[in-house]
C-alpha cells in the first residue's frame, strides 16, 4: 500500500501529534531518498540545506579527531532525525553523516521549511520545540558516552 507523505510523517516520532495542517506543510518540503552503504549524507562545514529522518537502515554521525580521523559519535536508526544544523545560522554542518548500510530516508529541504516557518511562526515554534528535545537527548547521550569512555579509562 502506497502511503502519502503526510501519512509517513504521522509515524515519525519528532512529528507525532502535529496537526494535519502542519504535516501537510512539512510534507511539501519532503522527498524520499536512498543511500548506499558508505555513501555520505553530508560533510562537516558544508551548507546545511537538508535534514533527514531514517526510514530504514543506519546512519553514522562522525566527527574528525585530530590525529585519529573520523570517530562515530552517534548511530541514527529508524524514525530518528539526522541533522539539526539546518535550524541555526550560519546553517553549516558540524559533523559528517554516512550510511552504515543501505538506508532509506525522508529528506527535507531546509530552505523550504525555514521559509514555511518564517511564514507561520506557530509552525516554527513547534518545530523548534521538537528539535530542541532531540538536541537535548543527543547531548545527554553524548555526555554519558564520554563519561563511560573516560570513567573506564581511569579505573
């Protein structure tokens, strides 16, 4: 059964409970994409002009560590968001993202969505609130990961 973009968005945790009007607006900025294993979604310091919701597969978010190269700091799974740099000027990626395995995702045109948010501040506020929750969860998870790594290193 083919689902409409709005129906797909209803199943995404970050959009859960949004009005059909907001879902319809967001859907207008969305498309389905596919990435092969190892394919790059975006690279650090590139323009953050899209973000993604993983539908199937895994995406690694990496940061470059001097003398060590890329280090995976997060693995994003089905239903989760990849990227929030699209929300904050100067709209540049802070990390790299690559498909760990064949991945299907929803891609969102960030310029389109930022424009819709400017036109409808209630939509902008709702998305900012929801993405802030994602950011806080990711920062907390990273903090626990760092504590785990350094806690064991000095035991």
